[in-house]
């Protein structure tokens, strides 16, 4: 049986964009600037979470 990784962001523990951004920065610091396959997957998940938490800006008029 194949399992696929969900690309939806978990909403059970809402974090602010700043909190998620700090985790992204920490991931890059830990990696030394080169992400492994597992770290890239974590990075992608975090970016999706950050985008969902980031305030939406109004379109320019």
C-alpha cells in the first residue's frame, strides 16, 4: 500500500507567521545551508504553514 504525504497545513496548533519563520531560520542554521531530502520536506511543510499564517495584504488599487 502506498502512502502519500499530505500537503495541507495542520490547523490544530495555530502558530504565528513569525513563529514559523523562526523555525525555518533554525532549520537553515542547523543544516549549514544545505538541506537533506528530509529537511527539504520539512522546509516545504513549514513554508506552507508560514504562508497560511501570514497576514494577507490587500491588492494594490
